[in-house]
């Protein structure tokens, strides 16, 4: 039993590294706009990807973030960037929630059902209670992790800030604090 706990602790707190290849996932069950589908990291080849984790379905803060990503989904797509949500709830729970909560009915991007908790574990956001922590990961078209942020469960994300970070990363240059598209950068990295 002690070895199992040590292994759980070791894997739970392993964290991917910015600048390295993002943890690869394949053939995961997801819910998307009334349907079930399978998703793999390779599906997003040649695109940017915002992968975000949220703790649980049928909660308080999570639907505000999911809805906000939905409102900005077309803005991300204009940047050749896809959005993929994930929680450790099943695809059936996702479907029940997304189809009964008016805030989520128009969300068009897929949401992974990470019931094995492997995806949350690979990305270092698996919480001791089996839920995912609030994590945001930006992966470039070559599959390299370019940005990550894990925050406390009691504070929702700022989705326009995530969009701004994608825009900044796409310049390939150094961008100062508060940089916005159209403003001067600090040159090549």
C-alpha cells in the first residue's frame, strides 16, 4: 500500500515543462455539441491548442469559464487555435450538464471525459480528490508546450488574457507586460 501511495504522489505532482514537447494523448473520449467523439493531440497538428482543465461538472465557477471560452471560440479559431476542455467527469455527465445549463448549450468545442484521470495526471493537474485543478496549457503547432498556468479552484480564469497570450506567442518575439496585438514588441527572443 505504501508503494502505491508513493507512486500516486510521484505521478500526481509531475509537471510538464514549458519549451518541451507537450504530453501526448491519444483516442480520448469527448463530448461535443450533442455528440461523442474521440480526440488525440495529433488532431491539432499544425494548429495552436488551448487545453484547459476544470475541476468538475455541475459546479459554480467552471460554467462561467466554459461559457467564456465558448464566447471567444471564434476569436481563437481566427488565430489558427483550437480549444479543448477537460474534466474527470464522464462524457455522459458532460452531456447532461451541457444540455441542461443554458450557459453551456452553445459551447462548440470538445470537452474530454478524463474518467481514468490519466490526462490530468500527465499534465500535472490531478488533485488528490480525483478532480482536475484549474489548469491552462497552450501548445504550439509543433506540439511544444509554450505556456501553462495552474490556479486555485476559487478563482476563475480570464479568457481574454489567454487569447492575448496566444497572440503574443504567435509573434515569436519578446512581448512586454500588458502587450496587445498591434503594439510594439521587444524584438526576437
